[in-house]
């Protein structure tokens, strides 16, 4: 989080941890006479005082992305270990600002916090205070490591998250794309969302050549990250053809107005409980009516279809002609999108001009969504990732 204090023409900017919010608010109220005012979605606190203002900003999108995948993976592991469902990223209005909790089981009154760093006594004190504020019975902390001198209270459990990348590396090393994916991939730009929250693009055109297969070229791209202890949380490709896919490294290149006919159907609610046994069932239940409407509409237009689980919160439905996915001119795809309406998330894929966003990306078939462990495929079968939670006694 970031704090900005503007006072008498001078500006002070510094970073803080979540556990230090109360101290900062106490400091502001003791030093400046003012009041908390309206805040934007990016602000946690806006404190207005005479001749100045202090703002505590929420974590930026890169930090949130970096944290979200490890939070979801941890909640899946915890759900499997305790046989309990957990809701992810729940907000509680209490006192002067909103408290966000990484995981919540309302029935047992358990809150879960995922700390992607070393757990110290300062963090323990903050989490216990937070737990009591929102009236929960138990706090479970999942941390990267712990300090030697920590004192764990009776109403807290601590687990250490152990990440094992060997299964992920082996999956991509032996990956084989179906022929229909190979048919469109050479014309598309491929992008990687990495574990540190950063985006980067493929430097190679993913096509079969005399020297390398499509899969081997993807593997060469991934080894760039593995060597630096990075790995892809998700892999995407551009829906539109790109003039020079390998040259679109930063995703700002030149798309052609030919888009793949793939339609994104997301769950009707984001409030799907993380439940190792029922997660996929809840996603299917939430999207059942939408998927049915999309399939019926596409089939009435004369198209065959193929459904892939998106790996996280919905499905990707491809329009096929025989054994290949269809490409549409921009105006033809727009007509279909309007006909399908709110059944698909594509209705929101708009550029600033209100037309279809030609820079739009979608998850690569057969890739892994590491936040859930599910591949983007037709099988809906979770990959076995050999990470685990170790109880800290």
C-alpha cells in the first residue's frame, strides 16, 4: 500500500504494510485536525485536513495479481486439508475503513490470511486484532516462512506454503497441442502473466518449422522464466490475427480485423466458494443457463461448437467449421456478440471507440491456470500440483 500526504504545497510519499494502517491513521489524527471523506475505488482512506489531504491507496493491480493466485492456491489446499469451503477476498465494513480478508468460512467463523512473506509477531498481533474486530472465532495464517521467535495464540493456526514447480514444468515439457489449436496459433500473439504480477510476450512465432515444433517453441519461451525462478500463472493469446505476432512483445502491436470465434461465458456471480470437491460443480451450475443459450444460438447459425473450461470461473465456447475454429470479420463477430448479449462476457470487449477490442486476449487452450490448478481444456480434470501446506507447530 502507498501513503500520499500533501500539505502546504509539499508532498510526502511512502509505502506501508497492511498491518501498519491503524498506526498511520492514529498518526494523521494526532498531527492534523480533519475528517475522513469520500474515497475512490483505488483509495482505502482519504483524510482531509486544513491545507492538505492524506490518502492511503490500495495495492496496485500488479501487487493484487501477484497475491491473488497464491491466495487461491492456498485456499484450495486448505479446503482439501480441512474439508471446508472458503470464500475468497471478503470485505468487512468496520470502523474507519474496510477490512479485506483473504479467505472466510462463515459457518465455522474462520478467517484465513495468506502472507507471501515471513510471518512475525507484528503480523500475528495485527491478524488477531482484525479477527476480533470482525467477530471471528479462529484465524488461520498461511505464510511463506516464520520468524524463529513467533508466539502463536490458541485461536490461531499457522501453515507454511511449500511450492513445488516440478509438476508444472513436467506438464509443459510434455505438452501436445491438438491440431485445431496449431491451426490458428502461428497468427496470434502469445502473452504470459508471470508469478511476480508482470506481463511479457513470446519472442517466437508459435508455429511448426523444420527445426522446432509449436510445443517446443513454447517450451523454449517458458525456460526463460524457469531459469529466473519465475513461472506463468496464466498464458493468453490474441483473439485477432497480428501483423507480426513475434514482434508484438509488449502487446501494443497491429491487429488485423479477423478474430477467432471464441465466446467467454463467466459464472453469474464472483462469489463462488473455494471448495476442493465442489468448485467445478458450482461453476457449472452458475453458468448452465448461459452456456445452453450460447450453444443453441451458435447451432441455429449453423456452427459446430467446442466447450473448454476456462481454468477458473467459466467456459470458452469455440465456433467450429468441420475440424477448425472459425475466424470472423470484425463486423460479423460483432453481430454475433450482440445476438448473444449478456450470456457472454465478450459484450464487454469494447475499445474506446465502442467497437470490438482487437487487442483482446483469451486463455490459451491446454495451458494451466495456476491459481486453481485446472488446465484450459475439455476434460475439466485438475492437474496434480505437488505443493502442500505444512503445519507450523
